[in-house]
């Protein structure tokens, strides 16, 4: 049978932590998915699946029970692929029986090409006879006797189930591939937390004794690995799926530095767990690239915050919104070398290590200085301002827009203006709130220049002129422009040097300066 991507596949336990991500990725790849669940009528538990892109057109949920023989026959019949991710609530014997029940239904399906079984890295590492200097690979199997002695029931159940699967598939000539994930970290799609997310939440609240030395992997990477080994015709056997293996102390060092507002434990009692590493060259040889541990915990913590289960100080929420939303960002700076040679707040943001953030040199006052940075971008956010004011502010804005004009890929420009471009005017009615239709009076800004020591009217003049010039340029050149007009911006500062507003706040709190007569505060929300 010709090996092609797409088609009809079955995912068992579709509402689960991993399975939900797998369904999401399969739908995005154009597959028709039959998902098995315990109760298809449970709208609350399954709502997250129906919200997925493509679900209404290409997702069907059917009832099946792991412990009922033949229960998966209808779901699997006619599918080219089966992803068996489901595990029974109980363990040991039910884990084996459930796996064999699914494979029994696979055996009856003449359309079947391949089965991908979710196993675990615990089927590799629970043994006491390996050389710690040699990384463990897929040829390693956990000792059933050691698992029983140490009462490591999860590892025992997973090892027994995978061994039973290989025996059944070899006997019945079923093409089986198994994926062996390490400890899976990442955002949870289902409404209820899985055990790993609950463990992470407990760790971050200093309520949990962590696992000792562990391998970790991003949930989305696990889903993508399943699809890769299904689609790759030459894939066979077992595939370890782990980004990194680290000790407790390394993990808490990363998390406490990244999220200092959380009560992450400073250390753990030493657990008697042997040193080991994983050799994941088998999956990476297929072209797979794992995400770093920082990104998997960032995504998991973000998910916990969104669910209202965890609170973060705003400075430790996603500091560069575009990166956290998955964008590739070209950032212009005066000297990129400064950011490469010294530790910097930008380097802590997700996206630096996976090459989605690139810093390039550009000068606002150099015509064409932004051409290379902007070319090929679909969007431009112009926030930079010249240190001088008025004429340079206008020139800098028009220079950036000139580069935008040359870019055929451009969809939209977002310009950072200021609420000062709205509120400096004579004809304000105290009972009528100012809105976007209001413009500051250039004449008034200039006539009040004696207040420059107190009210920064030159700033209002520069911002108003720059925004007006931007609208004129973009209207003339048919550029889609949107402007954002922040009030006085207050909040934590990511750069090492204080900006002028932070300096003003510091001076105010120290009683040194009270120069702002009226201030409307706009909190600096990292998600805005």
C-alpha cells in the first residue's frame, strides 16, 4: 500500500492530556480523526476538543471502553492509523488487557497501516545493571523484578503493556511503533489537570517533593513525535522522546531564577536515584528538534495562570508578547553586539534560543535604515523614539514607514503614539471623556513651552506631529495603520536601565519631584 500522509486515523482516549494535543495536531495536518472517549455526551469534558480547528468537519467522537473486548472495533475499522494513548484508571493487569483489546480491534481492520503506541521512558530506566557513563537508548528495558521490588507500579504497568504489544503485533504482523516520552510538561487543553500538571502546580506552590533526576519533554513535542513516526515510512521499533535530563537542583535553579515571585523550593532532599542520560539520536535522526526545558515550563505555567490556578507577578509573565504568541520577531536596536556579549533581559525570553528572535541594527534618523529589518515582515510595531524631539520624531517615524512601503509582504503597521496626542487642547468639556477622535492642539503645545520643565509639552508636540505625519503617509501610500495611545505607563522594567517614566515614579516616591499635574495611569500589561 502506498505510504501517504493524511487519511483517517483513530486516537484512543481522545480527551486526555496527550491525546488532546495529538488530536489538535492531526486536525491541523488535515487528518480525519475518530476519537474514542468514555462518554461522547459529556459536553463539559469534551468542549476543548470541539473548539479545535477542523473539529466540526473532521473529528468524530465515539464511545469505547478499554476493558471491553471488541469495544474499539467500530472506531478502528476503516482507519489507516491508530494512535493508542489511552490508559485505564487502574493499573498493571488492566493496562495490559486494555492494550491487547485495542490491538485485537486493529487486527480485524484490513485498512490498517500502522499502530503508534504511547509507552513511557520508565520502560527503559528502571534497572540497576546499566553503566551510567553510557546514555540509555531504546534497546534498554526496565526490570520487572526491580519494579516490583521498589513498588514502581507505573513503570511496571507500562513495561508489561509494551512487551505484550510487541508480542501481539509480531505474532499478527501488525506494523507497530512505540513512543517513550519522558516526564511530559506543557499547557493542558482539557479542563481538568492531568497528574503531571498537578505535580508542577504543587512544585511551584512548594507543596510537593519532586522526582529526583528526570527526563523532561514538551507535550506538543510528544504529539509531533507520534505523527512523525506514523508518517515516516522507514520508522520502526521504539523511540525515546526526551528533551533533556536534569537533577532536582538544576530544575529549581532554572525555575526560581525565571519566576522569582513563586515559592519554588530552594532545594530537595537527595533521592536515591541513579545518574542516567537518554540517547535520543534515533528520533532526532528523523529531523526532530526538541524544545528546551525553559519553554515547556513557561507554557505549563502560562496554562496554570490562564486557568486561575496560579498567580504571577506581572514582570514574570510573558515579557515579549509577540514571542510568546509564536511570532518570529525582528527587533531593531542601535547596537546588536551589546545583546550578544552580555547577559540581557531579552535572552531570558522564550524565542531567543529557538531562533525566533533576531536583533539587527537600525537608526531612526537614517533614511532606509529599516529596509532590511522590515522586508519580508507581515507586521511592523513601531515603538522607537528619537532621543531628540519634535522634528527627529517625525523624521524617524516617516523613515520607518518608508521602509514599510517597500515591503510587499506587509499587512499592517502598529504605531505607538501617546495619549498626549489627544488631551492638550483648549476646548475640553469636563463632562465629556476624551476619545480617539480628539487631537492635541499643536499651537497650544508650542505656546505652553514655558511648562516644559513641568509638563513635557514638547513631548506632546512631537507625538502629535509624528502621528499626524504617519496617518498622512499611510493614507497616501495605502498602508494599513493602527495607532495605540497609551497614558502614563507604569509597571516593572525589563531593561537594566530605568526609562524616564520609571525614573519619574522613583523620584515621586522619594519626594524629590512632583512635576506631573494630572496623570492617568495605564498599567503596563505584558499581555496587551
